[in-house]
C-alpha cells in the first residue's frame, strides 16, 4: 500500500485535510462497499502536524493528528493542506520546510492543496518550476516567490514529483489525479463516480475574479483605473488617458503596467469581461446586448476576448453561473 501523509497546520481549511483523507482512504473501497463487494484499499493514510498536536482549523473545527511529522516513516506522498494564516506559518515553520526537503531527498513525492503551495514554495523545491495556487492568492505568491513559474489559471500542476492544486475543493481533483497516477485511471474513475465528482477538470480560469489590482501607491494610476472602471463602456482612447494623467503615452503605459501588471488596454479588457460576467449571471440579455453594454459593437470579437479570459463560451458561462438553480435541468 502507498503511504500517504497529510501535513496539516493550525488555520487550515478543514476540507483540504479531510478531502484528501477521504479520497485516498476510500480509493478502491467505496464503490465495492456500495456494491457489497470486498473493500480493497490502496493507500495507508495518516494526518501529521508539525508537533503531533490537534489542528485548529480556520472554521474552528479541531482535527486530531495521528502523529508528529518527525514520526512519519518513509512516506510515498506528502499532501500539504491549505493555510489560512500564511504569515504565521511561513515565519514559524522553518523546521517543517527542512523536513519536507529531507523527505523529498529520500524519494517522497510532495503535493500541495490551495495555499499549501506557499509552504511547498518556502522549501525552495519549486524554484524554477511551474506551480499553481488559489487564484485569489496569486499576486501575493508572486511577490514572495518570484523564482517560481506560477500558473494560476491551472487547476493542477504536475512536475513529476511535486504537485500543486488550486482552491479548497481542488483537493478532490488533485487526490483523484494522484489516485489515477499511482494505481490507475479505473480506480480514480470509480472513486469519482462514487463521490459524484467530475474528473478531469484542468482550469481555475472560469472561477476566478479580476481583483482590479489596486494594491499599489501610484495615485495617478489609481485615478486612471477608477476612470476605466466607471467608463468601461465608453470609447476609450489611451492617448487621452495619458494626456489626462499628464504624461506621454510611453511613460503612462510603463507606469500603468508597473503598478497593475497590465497595460491600460489589457486592464480595460479585464474590466469589461468582469462586467460581462456579472451581466450574464444576473440578466437574460443576449450576448450581443451584453457586448454592447460593456463597450463592444462587434460581439464576435468580444466573444474571443471573453473566452480567452474565462476559458468558457458565454453560453457555457451563463449556464454554469447564472444566479438561479434549476434542479430539473
């Protein structure tokens, strides 16, 4: 049996502990229990905390640990649960980072769920490699770990021996992916059917929201951002924006990108896509009407932009996120 250790910290979202625990524990067993067959588990799963103490999760649920991390013997896979209090964990867990590097050197694979990627990145093992994390934590991750090639649009990243997954419930996607990798697709598919969980999701993009990137100190650019966010449906001229900001266009675009990470045109597109998403969720307007409302007369052109930023066609996005639940569909 493969030995799986779930490494948990105080402030962890409980799902990032219990989700992998359930998937690995019941892989090969859950479907047979339903069909009255003999359970045939493939994984020996345990929860470890740095000191062996119970973990106080972010939702105030307490989860008991089976053992301390230094008591773990020859794990095949270590799954790092998510972290809510990043500052505390990153500043106080140097011993944990050393332990993870030691286990990796001994041949263990290491996976992270959600913001557990911050812990994995703090070991240095992700330097020069691709990774993902929760889309809402991407900017902070890039600031802290510039040597990591972050891919926040990806739901799962597999480097061969290191794995990352996006948000909380991506723990199920990652766990099923690893079940398939270690013991075969058929077992993973059987587990997914038992869980009633779609297998094979690859992107976080449809779920992400544009955060408008205001966490900077360039007041002039902030004013321009506010203008774009209020007048997104207008015919925006970049030269006029630069003139209003009291700069030449080249200087304006450089300062805008330094402050926000986007060019003014990219920023405007993201604002318009975010508004279009809102309209598709709330209204029954046609996409032609939505396109016009956000500033595009050519809906075909905007449809390409929309799909680029969301990974979905407008009809797919509306079907998935429109603010009504139809259990008869």
